[in-house]
């Protein structure tokens, strides 16, 4: 079974190496975590083996990637374990989550006029006046 998923790199875990007891060949494994970009984002751990480790070591937190992977489960001591193994990885963009050249927040023009539920009019002067915020003027029926 082969599947595809897109998301942003959340964490890259350290590379692991070893030698197969059966064949005597060396192996490389590296895991990384991505966060999906859905309404309710999920974090998912993927494993890369041998040749795909080179692509994984080039990842940085915040990179948007597309992953083709396969799912495999196995039993060990009466418990089941599921692995998501990457067989293809493509970077879509490289935009780190922290730092970088993020766009500044968009501010509305200073002359925009706002009206609240109490029909009072305020301007965008970026100040907060809490004189009319009291528990008595709440019109909602929320219990809190």
C-alpha cells in the first residue's frame, strides 16, 4: 500500500546506524515528524532507510514537503507496531517556522471606522478603552 501526504517539517530526529545480524550489511535509519495542514493538524512520524536518509538530513523545520510512503505493521511480543516508511520525498518550499523573512502583520488603515454591537463607533487608533466593558452589558446567553 502506497500513500501520499503533504505537511510541514516539525522535527528531524538524529540518524541511527547499525549492522544487520543476518546479512552483516550496514544500515541507516532516520525519522522525522511532519505536521499536516488541515483544520485540525496532526503530527506524524515517518522513517527513512538507507538511500532516503540523505534527503531527510537536508530537511529543516518549516520546510513544506510531499511524501510518498508505505504502511507496514508487525507483531513483537504480542504487541503490534506500525511503521510509515518514506520511499519518495519532495520539498515544496523552504520556509522555516521561526525567524526568516516573515511578512509583517497587515494593519487596517488608520481612518477605518468600526461599529460594535452597542452601536458605538470607534476609529482604528490602536488603543484599548475598557470603560464600557462591564459584566452587566453582556447580551449573550453563554454560561460563562
